[in-house]
C-alpha cells in the first residue's frame, strides 16, 4: 500500500511540474494512456493522482470525456488572489507575537537565496518561485494553523503556471524581491500592520501581472467592469475606493476573543461581512 501511495505521489508531482513548465496547457486533455506509457506504470495510480489534482482545482473532469487542465479566467485569478490577501493577513495576525530570532534567520537565508536567483544569468525563475512559497510558508508555520497553510499552498499551486510566467518579466521579478525585503523589514521592526499592508500590495501586484497574462492568452480585453462590481478596483492599490464606494480592505479578517478564555488569546476567526452590507 505504501509503495502504491508513493507512486501516486510521484505521478502527482510529475503532472504538477508539467503544468508549471507549461507542458500542459489550460483546456488540454490529460490522456491517462500516454502518461502511463511515458512513465512506465499502470493507469490506476494516474487516476488516483488526478483525483488529488482535481481536489486542488488544477484539473477538471468532464463526463464521458476525461480529465482536462483547468482553465483560469481573470475572475478566477481575482478570487484566488483576494482570498490570499485575507489568508496572509490572518496568518500574520496569528504569528506575529510568536516570531523568534530563529525565524528571522530562516527568512534571511531564504531571502539571500532569492536574491541569488534574481542576480544569476539568466535568472532562476523556477527556483525563485519555490523560494517565494518557502518564504511565506515560514509565516504560516509560525501561525500554528496547518489548515490555513494547506489552503494557501493549494491556491498557490492553482496559479503556479501564471505566477511563474509573470516572474519571467525582469522588472516584475526584481519588484517581487523588493517586496519580500520590505516584508522582512517590517517584521523586524515589529510593525504588524505594515507587514499586512506590504504583503497585500505584493499579492495584488502579482494579480495585475497574472491578469495581463491571462488576457493575452485569451485575447480578452479584461473584465474590469465585473471586478469593479465585486470591489476589485484596477490601478491604485493604496486604498482608494472602487466604483461601489467600498474600500479595498472592506473584506478583511477579524479575530475575536473566545468566550470564557479569561486571557488575550485569539481563538476564533471569521471574515467580516458587515461592511459589505448596504448602509
């Protein structure tokens, strides 16, 4: 049984790499027989691996047709990245008082490796993207919320191909490195709100780049009007209201003290929907 699960995991990682490197394209059919032949294995482990990828939103299964690489629209990207904003804010609030000197050293080491990737000729984008996830995983690990980390990783994988393509733009790659440096600086300064703000700007900059890539691939002029209706203003990320008059931060994480705890621990969390209600 252990050997079978190991094969399934290897197939899953193989398909993830194919997606990341652009060898499998959105809307492309994944043919089990071809994969089985190329890997020299039977089809059952491939079917199991596809189930995992389907649960992660990376593929979709169509009745009587098989498995296909999921197609990501601009609206899908907006949903994923704005959700990431809230997940990262939650992780920051949970983790901030627990950050140790060892954690800071870990961040420093990862940041040095990220800088080396950017400075190499050509830049090592694939390794940089892996280090980018490692950088943020440190915070989620400190938060102590494993489910939060797993959700974040799942969302990251759904956008991995597009984020990798965006990092191939040298200006965006260097900008990403600067954001990570600023995030670590605000953490060192003990500025939790500053960390949340810079992280949010970093995520939304990534969203803009990804939306441009999707628009080029689909030939779409963009769906700004739809996004404005959902509170996704384009352009200024500094907190100006959108077409609905809501601030971009209106959908935010709120931590409430648990009843009867008798201390200042934050034990319950939820998304604040009150601001979304009409006055």
